[in-house]
DNA sequence: GGTGACTAGGTGCATGGTCCACTAGTCGCA
DNA sequence: TGCGACTAGTGGACCATGCACCTAGTCACC
């Protein structure tokens, strides 16, 4: 369901092929939603079936045809409806906590290793999001390449907010690891 | 996959029926993993098929038969293998951030409403986890009902760590909301 | 001249997860 | 006497996700 609306959202920026979409996706919403190519192509097809977008086939010399998808008014309406619909509680699914919960079936080193691995992942996340944040902040400051200019200043502010969300949580993860290592590995 | 191991983990505490399992599940790992009844029954069946648990049917007067599932040695081994296997990066999927990202298609009130709804959910989470944390801390202090004593002091410390994980992140969410409201609703 | 990356678009299948409804008896409460 | 909650387990449809695989041409680099 959600993926459908993320794709519609990206199509409001400009018409896109599945290929374009994958790149736009990876360089914008990737940090809070994962999807692979096959999913995006399928989602585009479903969106077209539902009349929320239209396809135009653009032949190219020496490259496969481009199937350019353009959002329709019905698509824009569906997107707005989703954005305005009540926010449901999300149920979490965290494999890492599952392991930790049953960590007493490992020896002490096992738990230490688990926490260390988690720390490495959180540090990677902080690094990646920091880099991305700087990139977006630069775009906000001085323009930057066209493909990055996602819908004006207000849009960029929201985009930055989602990045800071990830950063804040990754840093909390590191702080929680400090605390947990102190208490559990005593 | 993960659900399989969470179920095995719970079966290390004591043999259980699907019904028992659902309750044990909801009162322990629920806050970091969601599963409904039908999933748990199916997972139990899959575990038995794989030889990781055994079933004993216990007839009861005036109630349906209990199918008591007991973990096997193979099950314990599979669980330990999982616990010791390398930690993979988890890809996040956050519908809320998806909405926020495209929030500029709503009016200012829409974004404010979205953030307010998110705040309400985060506050609920903090309240629920705080209550749960106190309950678990009390068990750690003075014993408490048998069903709650999940595998000794070390197990309880890990359980508390998973609860504090949720709490830390819920509080970070509230702090991030403060910041985001200041910056986006200006 | 070969290798690999890029452009472009997919298909098929298995697994996992969600939703909903159904059976069927017990028990307490109003 | 009827309603809802509890105990216990099932069936089936559907949606979402992940992984592998395929076609087919262009281009740069070694």
C-alpha cells in the first residue's frame, strides 16, 4: 500500500520511467523505505491499472523504448487522500532486539559481539545520513543539479526533517548501546 | 524467518500450546515484533514439520484438546545458530516518514496534524513501555508470578534492555517532533 | 577483443505476513 | 436468557517482498 503512494509522490515531481523511478527512489526516500526494481515496475503497472497514472511509450534510437509514466488527476487525488488519512500506529519488527532478548542463550562474548555488530551498523547509518544531509543542505543553499531540486524550499525542509529523523534515531541507538553495554556486560 | 526463532525462543522457557504462545508473545516480545494468532499457529506447525519441536496432544474435559509443543535439541541448536549468525542491516520501512516527505502536497494544517498525530502515538508508546518496564523491574526485584520469570536475572536484564531501547527511541521521536515543529511550522 | 557497467524493461516463484471468518464449548454477568 | 469473553485451533484469500533470471543494445576501459 505505502509503496504505491511513495511512487505516486515521486511522479508528482516529474513523469518517469521505471528506470528513472528507481534512481529517484534511491536518492530520496531510500533511507526510510526499501524497494527493489521488480517491485517498482510492478507498482507502476498497478498504478496504471488503477488509472492513477498514464503511460506514454517513447521510442529511442539505439536504446529500449522509454515508458514514461505521468500521474493523473485521480492519482493526485488518491495521494492527497492518503496523506490526509488518519495515522495508524506502526508495528515494529526488529530482528536485532529478538536476538538480544534471547541473548542469555549465548555466552557473554556472544552478547558483546551482537552489541558490537549493532554499533557498527549504527555508525554506518550515521555516516551515510550525515553525508546525505550535507548534500541536501547544499542544494537548499545554492541550487544544485536539477534532479535534486525536489519541489521547492518547503519540500526540501521536509526532506531534511526525514533525514534528521534517521540521524536522531541512529544516535539514540549509539547512546542506548553505551548504556546497555555498561549494564549487560558487567 | 525471525518469527520462527522468536517462537523457538519462547518455547525454551516452557512447552506451550498455540494459545499459550500467543499470550507469552504478547506479554514479552510484542513491543518489538508483531504477529497475529494465525501466524503463530502456522509457525508452530512449520517448526514441528522441521523437527525443531514436538507436539503432545493433551485431552481436556470440557475444553478443546491442548496441543503442547516442546522444543527439541535440534530446535535449541537452530536457535543458537541463529543467535550467533552475523547481524544483517535491517532496511527500514516507515509509512509516517513517507507522508511527511510528501507533506508539502498538504496545506500547513495538514502537516501540523500529521506531526500532532505522530506525537500522540509516541506518547502512548512511552506510557505503555514505562508501565511495562516498571512491571519487569518489579519482577526483577521481588520475584513475581511464575509466568513472568523469563529465565533468570540475566534474561531479565536483556528484556529490560529491549524495553529501554523502545523507550529511548520513543523519547527521541518526541524530541525530534519538537525540533521539526519548530522548523517546519514556522 | 573481452569485461563490465549502464540503459531499459521486465517475468516467475517462493516465502512471509495480514485479514477475516469459522467451529465449538465454557463461564460469568446482567 | 442472551451477550460477550475466554480457550483452542483452522482455512483461505490476498498482498508484499525478495531473489533469481532474461532480453538487448551502448559505451568505456584495459
